[in-house]
C-alpha cells in the first residue's frame, strides 16, 4: 500500500470513494443504456428505469454533472427549441411534455459521455446488444403477415437496427486487443451471424446501409499501419470513387431503383413512403420555419393524423411517422429545427471522421461507422432526435467524445492503480 502512496488513511479512504464512484457510474450508465435498447420489451418501465438510473448518475457527483452540462450547453439548444415550440404548438401540453423528456435525455447522455470512456461505452453497447441478439435467437418471433423475424423487439426495423449496431460494435471489439478474449470471440460470432439475421429481418434499407458503414469501420482499423500521407492519399481516392459512384447512381437512378425494388419486393412508393412525403410537404409549405410544434402531428384526434393511420392501416393509432428524419421533423419543428438537427448530426459525423483519421482505433471506427449508418438511414426512417432514443444517445455521446478527444491534454482524473475517468488514454 505504501508503494502506491496510499499509506495515509485519509488518502486510502479518498481512493476507495473514487473507485466506488467509478463503479456506481459505470453500473448506472449500463442500466440506462440497457433500458433504452430493450424499450420495446419492457414498455413504459424502460423509460422509468432510464430516468431513475440517469438521475442517480447526475446526483452522485452533482458538481461534475453541472460542470459537464455547462461545458456542452450548445447540445441543449435543440431540445430547448423543441420546448420553445409550446408557444406556437397546436398541442402545447404534449410539446412541453415530450420536449422536457427530450431535454432530460440529452442531459443524461452528457452525463454518460463524461463519466465513462468511449471504450467502456462501446463495450457496454456490445454486451447489451449481444444480449438482445441472443434473446432474439432463443425467444424471438416472426411477423405473421410477411414472415419477417422481429426477435424480441417491436418491429422488423427495430430488430434490424439492433443487428446493425451490434455488427459495428462487434467489428470494434474484434480489433480491440485490450478486450477480453471471450468478448473478441463473441464479436467474431456476432459478425458471422449478422448477415443471416438481417436477411431474416427483411429490412432492405438496413442491409444496404450496413455495408458502407461496416466497410468504413474496417478501412479505419486497417489504416492504423499507414502513414499520414498514405491515409490522405487513400482518403482522397475513396472520396473520388464515392463521388463517381454517386454520379453513376444519379445517372442511372431509375434503372437501379427499379432493379432494387424488384429484388427486394418493394413497390415504387417504397412501401408508401413517397405518398407520406407528398402529404407532409403540404404541412411544411404551410408552416415552413417553425412547424406545427414538437411531437404535435401524430396525435389521436387530429384529423390529418387519423386519416393517415386509417389509410395505412395503423389500428393502434401510434408508433407511426413520415419515415424520413428531415421530413418528419420539418413538419413538427420547421426548417429552423431541422437546421439545428443537421448541425448536431452532421457535426458529429464530421468530427468523428476527423477523429478517426487522426487516431484510427476501435472506438473511433465504431463512432464514425455508426454515424454513417444513422445518416444513411435518416432518409427512410426517423433516426433521431427524440426522447428515450438509444440512437440519439449514441449520437450525442459520439459528439462529446470527439470534442473531448480534440481538447488539450491535461492531467487526467485517475486513481493510482485504477482506471481513468472519461476518455481513455488510447482515444486521446
């Protein structure tokens, strides 16, 4: 004990408390993340568990929590704007309720990202998603109407999103030499199972979007052996090839789309998405800048929402949207709100790319690839930002980790013989 400088009882007691705080923070972060990932399984209890664990995480170190919130205050501009929409919302009570929940979600995300390292964060995601995958294999179910496998989750799209996130986390774990050997073997098995699972989920979008995301993750990890100039050259080459690919897709878009629709069994409306977007365009034209109010469209009793529920056969009259992040949010919070969301999402993406270029590692590969997947899926799904959303949590945490990775290096808060709080030394 004296060799570590802990012979004095007050020092030993301080270190013990610090270790306890780290353990409690990690446990609460794990619980909060698990509650959101399994929200379709636990129902309303998942939100309650998330709030309880998140608030306890804030409370165990209130001064540090306040300092983190003040440091990343700009992440609260978007939820603040959602709350402000009560001034023009057609359902101000609902906008206030959901806006407040979204604000709390962002605050808890800030606490998580400033209490655990990105490596620990990804290992938590890998473990939780892995539990969901195993549970789906053992106890999953199939949709009777189309035969798609939805596992233990609420829909095939939700199940596909879990598979994609688990795949990207598995790639990171497989290349993480500091991870336990058993975890790396599990990651290899997860990667092998991803393809058959996605095919069983019958999510064409997820299959298309996971390919470039996984390819990006592998490229980042393999670039660790390259010099700075070699990475610049290959990055420029990939960018040129990507631009050429976009030009070809635009040039032959009709032909490619028709073949894709034929192969996937989709109709020309992308399972009704284009019809939804045309309907939404009317409301965007009428309320272009501020929208109808945060979460103020899909409300029972509101005639346009009731009409769309009836047309698309949504008997539950809930859990439906415009299947496009930008369109759906433009209806609710207008172009100003969409602009704020784009700044946050694409800002995180750009920072993650820069971080991965400067320090290619499993954690940087995961965040860059996951954000790529989210951006791709945002054009056919409402990917972010709303309350109790694990995807929103990951995006916000990714933004914070990229900011902290680029901050000036200072003496880390650590425990002699223990682990460092916040960003690990490898990710700096």
